[in-house]
C-alpha cells in the first residue's frame, strides 16, 4: 500500500483537518487511490478484532468511496469530452473562417473584375462589412482593394 504509512500517521494524530488538507493536496485520481487504501485498512482493522460495532459505519464509508470514485472518473471523462468538443469547435471555426475568407475573396474579385455580378457583390460586401464591424472582426486591409 502506497499511502499506508501516511494514512496511519494522520489517523494516529487524530487531526481531521490535516487529513483533509493532505487529501485535497493530491490529484483526484490519487485521492481515490488513498481512499481505497483507507477502506482496505478499515476492513483489515475491523476483522483483526472481534468487535464489529463499526461495521455499519464502514459499510457506509465504503459506499461513499465507491460513489466518489465513480464521480471522479465521470468528471475526468467529462473533462476529456469537453476538451475534445472544444478542439473540434476550434477546428470547425478555422475551417469556416478559411471558407469565409475564400468566399469574400471571390466577392472582391467579382467587384474588381467588374463581373456581371459586380453590383450584387457590392451590395453583399456592404452587408458583410457592416456585420464584421458589428462583431469586431473587420479587417480593413482585407477589404482595401474595393474600399
């Protein structure tokens, strides 16, 4: 048992605050491991003596540890999922920005080359620029060929 000595030391000191502080200072996975060791030590202690008066308390404690472990693992999985979704979102935004930039460049080219759609492209450009200014992504250098 990796944490047995420290657990015994803290139990003998009978300082709940110190035990809690030490536990909180560890990573969540380490906390689960520590609590499992504590659970195992409690069971061993209970069976060393013929006194099973604390059995109900130990049983409740074990259920709490199991629930805590499940919650920690669920939180870790959720965090990984959130990170993956965030990464996917960033990639999608980058693809959208690139696609949008290409589309805007086509609009600029249409106006500069005075294509048959140049008038409609100018009207669209006015709307796009207004939206970009409103949301704070307007790039004057990009639009400079037609402004």
